[in-house]
């Protein structure tokens, strides 16, 4: 049973007030980083903004509490954006929920069957090529919002999006490009001088103020989506043979992708901290987190390398930091979510682009 012992229990054995303060600071900072990214990734996935936060809250808390890494931070990631958008377009939100629950079950089985160590057999070229493919998909998917182009159709596939973008490019907006460029410049320059304050958050605040004060004709989240401040609520999706048969291949894709990305993130974390993760326990936690995320209105989640690295760099030493990050996002959802309506769409595009460049 030691193979399935969460790292939280190991960390609490010698936990202290000093360690809690480190985790508290790191958790708050990671939550600030996760806020704009979670919203942006939800929109890129074709779901509502708050569903990104639901994912970071529910999956983020459970994966930290049950996971095999002391410092892993989980939530929505760019790797799932195009996959989720395709599932929603074909099978609706019920189809996405069923696919994510099935993926969660598969991940739990993978952990129980001790398949976590198989990550070492995946060639580096495959993971590099896969990551590059995700970057291309994200860049193409955000061209529309960055340039303020108005599409005549609503394509789902990457090549179709690119074709539609060029076909409708004459509708591009100078204001949208200006806002997007400001957001990119902030993300490039800000960390050189103020590394402790997340550049993406600064970009969101500055560009939202630009659009509001200068009355720029740029679409914001509030123009396109209804913002909800409701807490995640337990909802059972409609399940029948047809839905399960339709989404089963997607469930395998989500499970394999979640396993690869989360365990790669754990390996990166191990190299940064000099520790060792429990890969099988991590897979079980990923399975539980994804299942719960789907049942509480979220989307697929996995270990986020950038947020995990930020957690380590800001002093996080135990899974408590990830749990604090989820708790802070609950407060944001309840108290500050209406202000998300002011975030310009070109800024969302730049926040997704910059990590991939």
C-alpha cells in the first residue's frame, strides 16, 4: 500500500509553520498565474470562462491532495484545448463530461496496474513533436481573436480555422492588434524587472483598462460570454450507449495525454527540487481529479509544467501549496469573476501565445 500513499501524508509528517508560510505564499502566487490562464484555456477549449476555474479548483485541489508529487500544480492546459473543443463541437457538454469521466477511470486503472514507470520508454522526439504540434494548434486557434477577425463560419479543425482566417482577414481590426501587441510586450518585458508579479496578470489589467478607458472597439469576454460567479455544482451527465461509443476514443486520448503530460511535469519538478515522485499514485490522483472535474462542470486537467515550476520557484514545498492555490481561486470565482468580463479577447490570445513562442 506504500505505492499508493499520497505525498501529502509524507509531507505532513514533519510539517511546520515555516513550511506552511512558504506554501501559502507560493499557492497565492500560483493562483494569480493560473487565473488568466484558466480562463484563456477554457475559451480556447470552446467552453465558458468559469469552467476553466472549476477545473483548476476541483482537479487542482484533489490532484495536490492525493498526488504522488509534493509540488505538482494541476489544472487546464493547452494540450487539451483543441481536443476538448472538438469533443464539445461533436458531442456537446454531456459528451465531454462522459469522455473525461471515462478518461479518469482509465487513469486510475493505469495507476493501479503500475504503468507509471512506462513514461521512461517514450522517445524524446515524440514528446518534442507532440509539444510542437500543440503550440501550432494554439497559435492558429488564437489568430482570429488576436487580429479581431470576424469569421463567417465556425470551423473546428486547425487547417479549417487557418483557411477561414485568411478568407476573412479583410475584417481585421487595428485596435485588436494594438491591444494584443501591448499584452505581448508586457509579457516579454515585465518579468525582467518584476519577476514576482505575474506578467499575464499585468497584461490583463493594463489591456482591460485600455479598452475600457479609450472605448476601443475590441471584443471582451463579456461581449461574447455570460460570466457566472456560481460555485461548481455536482451534475451527472446523460449517459447512454451511443454517447459512450462516440466518446470512447476521445477518452483514451485524454487519459494518455494526461498521463504523459503529468508525469513529464513530475520529472521536471524532480530535477528542480532533487526529490522523487510516485508515478503510480500520481496517475491515480489524476484519474480522481479528472473524474471529479467533469462531475463539477470542469474540463480535463493534468499537471501544468509552467505552474509547477512557478510553485517551486516561489517556495512551495508540499502539496498544501496546490491546495491553497485552489482555495484562492474559489475566492476569485465568488468575488472577482464579474471583472473577467472586461478582459479583451486579443489579450487572451497573447496569454496563450507567449508560453508557446
